[in-house]
């Protein structure tokens, strides 16, 4: 895979009008912590909601008429599924997509709306891939691998070309990494055309197959994975993609679930961007250690297909991880007005009460004593600390 292959892919995609050139948006709140401009490559705004359409369309548009007539089959947790479904509709073939049973319901629904037949099978993407390859063998359909194919990698690499065109001064590019198609494609471009640019891949700590494989010197299959970032939850990198990563990517980092949650919250609150957990992985790495990235930094937001229910849980988790939920237990004498006084003290500190439990009958309480457990929303750790100190100064016993 070369930069020339990616440039050829860019010509195909530009001429078709199916894939959009996504914007590069500066994130002003990160300028200070990083020490220079930080820009988001907004693949969350791509058609079908992720960069996956690039590689899927290039793969399908290069099929022969005979191959298109047999149809295509793919396996995906969601984004590749939607990319293949939309690409299949664009080139006039039918797609069958195998997805894990626990795949996001909105992603399943969107894949069907784009015209694909969806089959739910197994618990992991590996299970879905096994079913898809068996279907291809039995039915003669063309298997469209989610990352380990030259056309797919070349299509994803067009993200890298657009970054160089939109930000010629870029010094660091940070890319979410699962099976490696996106980071491998971007690497092929940068190493050939801008070897001075540092390329950092980012994985979820609970699905860090690339990191393990780099340590072993070969593609390794994980025993298991645990992450909310389903878009990069891949148990083994591809042979093609791993070769590019090992030779051309400067560093691969990992981020925790807490860091992913905080990145999602940051993207919503400060950047006004809706992204899925996998799409926020690169941002999570920058937020975790902003001083280690040389500016200008381009952060790829790889996808925005998030289940609203997951978004709700992630926001709550992210606020907790950011120290914006304070859980306290207060004991005081059971006298009229004491609860009102406690709530008044919290209001004076501008702490918003989210939940409250008032207990009178408990063996651990002394006679005439009550216990109140509260969850309050604050602006962060400093505000929480000030609130607790204010309650104690007012005479409340606070845990």
C-alpha cells in the first residue's frame, strides 16, 4: 500500500460524489493545554456517520459486474455495516451484513434502512466475521473485510490526504485504532509525503490488540475484550494493517473507559460534536496528556453513530469521572427544619441536588438521629471540596 494508491482512491471517491470531504474544525478549548492549535477531522459528519464509507465504497466500486451480480457480504459492529450498505446501494448491488447480537440497535436499524439484509449472530465481531466468510463461501458473495484489504485501506487513507490539504502545518495526527485500516491508510500517506509528522494510534485499553501485537512482533488474538468503544473493539489486527502500523506508526497509546467517557462529555460540552466512544478515542488521548502532543494537532473523530441510551449513560459516567457528581451522607438531629437547613446550605454553594434518601429507622443510627444521603451536581472537584467544607463549617457531619 503506497501513497500513490491512496491518491488514486481519492480520485475515484471525488468523482463519484458518494463520499464527502469532511471539515477540519479547530477546538479552541484545547489550544491552551496543548500549547497550540488542535483541530478535529470530523469523520463523524461523513455520510453514514463514519470514515468507513470511504473504504467500503472504493472496494465495491472496483468489483467486476459479475462480482456485483453475486452480491457482497460483510461483518461489523455497526459502522462498517452502514458503510457497506450505503456503498452497495450506490453501486447497484445487494449487501448482507452479519452483526453481533448485542450490536447497537440504531446501527442495526440504519444498516437495514440503507438496504442491506442484516443477520444477527454471535457475541463478538469475530463471530460475525466467521459467519460472513462462511456465507461468502456458500453463496458466492464477495466478502468485504472491514479493514484488511488494500482497497479498504486506500479508501480510509484519503482521510490522511485531506488532513494534509486542509492543514499543511500539521505536526501530529492522532487516530482511533481498532483493526488498523484507518491508521494504516493515514500512515501510508504521511510516511511518503510528510515523514516529519508524528502519527499516534489510540486504542481502548480493554481491546488493545495492536499494542499486544506490537509487543509480540506479530498479529496476536486477544483472549477477550471489554470496552464501550465497539467501533474499535477488534480482537486481532489484520496482517496488512499490522505491517503498516509496525513500520510506519510512531506510537500506539491506550485510553481507559473513564477517559473515553470524559472525552465524549468534552466533545459535547466544549466542541459541540456528537461522537461515539470509538470516535472519541483520539480525543481522549489528547485530553489525558495534552502536553505530549506537538501542535498543530489533528485529532480524527472517526464516527458519530452513538446509541442515545448509551450516550445518556456515558454522559453520567463522564460527569462522575470528571468529579462533577458528589455523593455525601449527612447525619443530624431529627428536628423540624434540619433538612431544609441542609438543602439551604447546598443551595448557597450552588450545588444542584439530583437525588436524596432520608432514613430515620436504621440500627446504626442513634435515637433521635436521621441520615440523609444525597447525590449533588457540582462544577468539578474544587467545587465539591468547597461544598463539603461549607457543610462541615455549618456543623454537619459529612461523609
